[in-house]
C-alpha cells in the first residue's frame, strides 16, 4: 500500500515539475532573445544560438534537480502526509526555479551592460 502511494506521489510530482520547468524556460528564453540580440549587436545567428544553449542548460539543470530531489518517504502512509510531502517538494522546486530565473536574468542584464561598456570603449577610440 505504501509503495502505491509513493508511486502516486511520483506520478503527480514529475509532470508538475516538468511542466513548471517548461513554462519558466519558454517564458524566459522567448523574452531573452531581445537581450541576446542587443548583447551580440544584432548578429541574429549567434544571439539565437547562444540563447538556445542557455535554454538547453536551463532544462538540464532544472530537470536534473527535479529528479535529484524526487525521493518521497511516507512514514504513516496517510493521504495527508502525501499531500504535505508533495507541497514541500513542489514548493521547494518552485522556489528553486524562481532563483534560477532571476540568476539567468542577472546574466542577461550583466551581458547587456558589458556589451554596452565594450561598445563605448570601441567607439571612443
């Protein structure tokens, strides 16, 4: 009985974690194309290629982390315990995704600032 509840927990957690990762990634990298174009001074091919590489890394890190924290332990084998374990897992993973989102935004803004500084140095010569 305990095994079936744990498997049910996995069947609930995994799709939610993967869908959350997909949603955050799609939103971030769809909107980051403009930053990449600015960073790479309109060179569309390298901007989009770099954006795709960042996106792939984002998926690998986040899906990997979601799988790494997959373990669910039920001691009393109750529905309440399963719901609490799932809320802890999904809530923790959501916080982690938020941190990763802001970390990526930081890198985009930093890259944009560095590109602007480099452009100012080259145009000043």
